[in-house]
């Protein structure tokens, strides 16, 4: 009797039946298909098998952000990031690094001295350089692309720059300094600026102006990451195409770095749960989501000459950051696989072409 592989046995034990081909196989002539992961997903089990079957790129969801990986000035927490990097290496999966400089999830010590006072521009630049050098140095040769600066542009107003601690203490050149430090740390790595709400015309224009300034100054930036936290109601194909063509006109690679399609109207600010906020995934939502994913990937395929990667922000509907944002405790269903790891209608719409 022929022995079943461990992969098949695991699949049978959890009732998971893998599609014959993975997303990466359908898109092998287009661009890598990635997934954001946490350390639990890369332990032996159904999540790890699903990753290997479907994806050829990975991004650590949280493990390489500044707070988790560098909680104290002289202490790094490498364990979770190492586990993800090792899994990628062992399975020949490309790895994107996320993220080296962000106003959110930054450890408090980064901006203050031992007495609690705000540090000087020089001290903060030195800390930023050391952080980028140490983190990129550890994974040099294992990570092909990094989100260097994340979400530096505000959602509203006319300013190009979010009033973050980095901006307030260093000035606008913290962005170019971060890219400079990153390029010095790993000259072979592709360096990306990453942001969300990039299909909003006003914010798109501000991001464009920022990137245009960086390019004009000769800053070593290779691409722009469009996060793609969308919903079944947005964006339109026209809005999406405008973003792709506008940013590509700067000579930058385009990657969609954090794709999910919420079944609820999009909101970008956290709020309390209301009585009217129901957690549901109706047949109508299922159909609408499948149609929306179909449209999005039609546009992606059309612009395959400009797009060098598409990454989903989480693996299955079992867990998504959207389960607690913008509404705490409201379950969302934004991905291609249901909570049991089974392909949804949206999966079929993405691979049928």
C-alpha cells in the first residue's frame, strides 16, 4: 500500500482539501503571490501546508516591525522573525521585510532619553541608522525587498508629511535618510515606500509628490507598495488603474503589499462597536466579494509589466486584523480562504482566466 505524504495526512486530518494548483501556479507568468504570516503559521500544520501550496512570497505581519523586533535599546527579539525567515529559506519562498520606519508600533524608548526627555535629531537619526543596519544586516541575502518607510503621508490636509515623531524631531529628510541607511545596509535589496488609501485621488497625489521629490534627489528607492486594504465597495477599476499608471510613471516598481477586501464599507479610523454592527458573511457579500476580486485581478494582470508582486494580508478568514479594526470584535471575511482553509468563491474568481 502506497504511503500518504505528511502533507496529505495533515490535510485529511483537518478536512482540508487543497486545490490542484496554487495561486502561485496560476500566476507564475505574471507576478509572485504573497501572504502575510505570523510565527504560528510557519509551525508544522495545515497553515504551513496551505502557505507552501499557494504562495511563493511571504511578509511577516508584525514580527519585523520596530516594536516587536527591537523592544529595548540594547535588546532585539529575533525569535519570531528568524522562524519566518527560516521557513521561507527552507521552502524557497521569497521574503519581503516589513517595516523599518513607521510612526506606529514604535517602541517608546526610540524617541526619549533615560530621563524621559525627547531626544535630539542627531540621537534619533543614530538610533534609526543602527536599527535599520542591525535588522537588515541580520537578514541580508534572505529578504529581497523591504518596506523602508511606511505611511508617512497623512490622510487629510495639504501637507505631504504626517506629523509623526520622526517628522517632528528629525524633519522631512528622515524619509530619505531611512532609504540611504537601508541601501547602505543591503545594496542588493529592493527598497519600497508603502502606504494605504492610495486610490483616494487627493492622497494619491500627495504620495506621488513625495515620491517625485525623493526620485529627484536621487534617493535609492525602487518601488511603491500600495497596501490595498479595500472593501467590496471600493476601489473602482478606473481608480486602481490611475494609481498604477501614475506611480509607474516615476519609474518605480509597483507592488500590492497588503491585499484584503472587507465585506463592510471601508473606514480608516477605529471606532466603538454599535448595535447595528453585525458580524456576517451573507451569500450576497460572497458574490459581491468574488466579483470585486475578479475585477481587481483583471486589472493586475493587465498591468503585469508594472507589477512585481501581490501579497494578501493574512492567510484565511480564521484570522484577520480587520476582526478588530475599525470595529473591535466584528468578524470580517476579507480573504480567498474561509476559516477552515477552504477556497471561497473569490478564490475561483481570481484563478479563472
